[in-house]
């Protein structure tokens, strides 16, 4: 190994350590914000099935198969014992 590769590897390691040092405190906050956005998206897509009038239901009906896989995770996170949807029984 040459001195140049050793210095380059050291700088890469230092850069990765600094990146982790600055990003680590925000990782939990960002994951919680993403989960909240996903929950809101799920509610918007399932609004018509939940009995809430949705003016965009024509567009969101195509997204139902994508959200149907995550209904169980969503309703348990929202504190519901069973799925509030009649057509989807996950528990």
C-alpha cells in the first residue's frame, strides 16, 4: 500500500464517521415523519372504504392493491384491534 491510498482510505473513513455523527440524531425523527406520511397516504387511499367522501377516489382506487398489504400494520399502529374495512379481513 502506498501512502496515498492509506490517506485516501483514512479520509473516507473520517468522512463516513462524521456523516454518521451528524445524521444519527435525526434518523429516528425522519423515520417517524415518513411513517406518519405513509399513514396519511393510507387514510387518503382508504377514505372511501372507511366511509369518508373522497373527491379523488377515482384516482386512488388504483392504489388499493398497494395499500392492502399494509392494512394490518396500519390499523394496529392506529390502535384498532380489527380492520375497520369490511372487505379486508387481516386479523
